[in-house]
């Protein structure tokens, strides 16, 4: 297996607060890796150690099998949760200035700028001050900054938190396009469960510990249930039948919601109660279920 990043027994405390308590994971080259967890789980602490901004207490972080900070800084691009570009400068000024830190000649900076401008559609607002851009435009410019030095690993710390649904869509479109770029690996943190559903691999972290990890399909298989939503002709009669076969259910308005252990149980239920069903809907288990089952509802404070 071709791992770009390997994290072993990583620990970090801030005085008495144990933020990261011995975590292990690997990131496959070219994948979209989602680090999912509620506020305070230890996501940013982990990202900051990977970027070398924060010193780890103990453990190993290896990028392509290497461990020296200079190498990490060369190969990693970071999109921070809060924007870091200068509000008063234009997008172009911001990016050209940053680019000059990474690339040697003015021509190289200009060429890379043009490339990113076209890839992230920045051209139409390149001369506007960063501070006056919309949320989606700002995020695109921030992503351009992170990509300037052509990193192998792009870290994004909650790239969509606090954005309106439309802007989130824009950012997701960009992430989708980025995935198609050969070789780029994306590591993102999020507390939006459904975002993790698009990842190749998901790690769920809580209170500094990894609770579970796997592909979204594996996690959904193990920690979520499909549901059958039924609107019966006669609610009382239908409920009595379910109670008789000891099938647990929930009532929401005129609907009866039945959790099923296996998708194929839906066929059996539909067949058994065919004559009593006015309408129905089969609902797939979601990453929300996974999150609630793994972390517990009481711990979700996002
Ligand atoms: P997340 O990014 O998942 O929300 P963080 O990594 O920011 O979580 O925080 C993990 C824990 O460490 C939290 O309990 C948080 O309060 C604490 N923490 C984070 N940064 C600091 C800091 N600079 N000083 C002290 N405690 C911190
Ligand atoms: Mg954070």
C-alpha cells in the first residue's frame, strides 16, 4: 500500500489538558481522508502537529517515510479554518506576495498564479480587495494560496464550517476537482457528518482518541441502520401488528418509522403489511447515524 502519511502513537497535551492521547492512522496517497469529530476532539491539534506548527509531545509523524520539518513544509499545503490572506490587498497581490516566498523567479510566480486563477476561477475578482469578497470567493483564494507551492498533501481544517449551504457547495465542488488532480492527497477535518460520506477513508475522533475508522460504507454498515417509513391506512391496527411481532418503531405524525437490521428486511415488512400500507419510503442509513452511535448524542456539541 502506498501511504503518504503515517501517524503513530501521537500525543499532545496543553499543560493538564490531554488534547491528543495516542492516535494511529495512515493516509493513502491520492485519497480524500476525513478526520471527523465534535468541537474539542483534537482535530486542529493533530493538523497543527502534521504541519509542524505545533510540536508533538511523543509519537511519530511520517511523510513519505521522512520526518524532517523542512521536508514537511515543502510538501504540505494548509487551508486554515480562519482566512489568513490580507483583507486590504487584492487577491492577485495577496497570492503574488505569497508565491514569491515559494518560487524563485517572478516568471514562475506569474505562471503559477495564472494556473491557479484559471483552476479556481479567480480571474473575475482578482483585483478586488480580499476583505470584500464573498465567503466562497475567499475560500477559493485561500485554497489557491495553499496550493501555490504545488503540495503533495493538502490539509484543510474545517474548510466549510460556518459557511452558508451554497458556499459549502462551491467549496465541495473545488475539493471534488482537486481530487481529480493526479497525486494530490486531501486531508480534511469536519464536524459535518455528511461531508465525510464522500471520503475514501474516515477517522472519527473524540476527546483525543480515535473511536472508529473505515470507509464510509464500512462505517455505515456497522453503525447505522436503514429505516422504513410507512404511512398506514389504520395507524392503530398497524401499530398493534408491529407490537405483536415485537418490532420496535417510532411515530412521527402519521408516519411509522421502523429501524431494520438488514436492508432486505424491508422486503419482508412490505410484503407482510402490503394491504395496510398507504405509502412508504425506504431510507438509507447515514453518516449522522454513525456519528451518533459512535460518539453518543450527548457529546455532540456542534
Ligand atoms: P478540534 O479542532 O477538534 O475542535 P482542538 O484540537 O482545537 O479540537 O482542541 C482539543 C482540546 O485541546 C480541547 O479541549 C481544547 O480546548 C484544547 N486546546 C486546543 N488548543 C489549546 C491551546 N492552545 N491551549 C490550551 N488548550 C487547548
Ligand atoms: Mg479545530
